[in-house]
C-alpha cells in the first residue's frame, strides 16, 4: 500500500509540472487576446484580421519556453511580426509593429510577476 501511495504521488508531481506550464501559456493567451480586443478600438482592424492576429499570437505564445527563452530552437522560428505580416498583407507594417510592441510590454508584465491573474477580469496591468 505504501508503494502505491508513493507511485501515485510521484505521478501527480510529474503531471503537475507540465500542467503549470500549460496554465501559464493559457493565461498569457487569454490576457493578450483581451489586450488585442481593447487595442483594436484604436487601430481599427477588421474582425477577420483581428482573429488572424490573435491566432498568430496564440501560436507564438504556445511555442514559448518559460525555462530557456533564448534557446536556439526558438531563434530559428519566425517572429510574431513576420507571421502577422504574412497572415494580414493588407494591414500596414506600422499598425502591426505598434500593436505587437504594446503586447510585448503587456506579456512581459504578466510573465515576470509570480502572482496569479484573475482570468475572469483579466487586466494585464492589475495583478492580484
């Protein structure tokens, strides 16, 4: 019985580590999508282009590694700006760069703080 408890608890520990990384990625995706929605009032992207930009950012966030952000594998991947320009050729380069610069500041705020963000009222500038 003791062996079973030990194996079960070790299994939970192993499963917990990737789950924490997934939840951090999910939190970033959720928060940055809300930021994109609020930024779109200023930049006036079409709903189709806004969804394309969200998909690009979601893909980039899911590829991120919080352990080693400068890995050689990540440097080989195309950047978010390059991916967004390919996905939305009708949107000006300045608009994409401005929005991504603002998102970069928001994502660094989220990922650098150890506290949790309320996902129901996600505001990247107000951490709890």
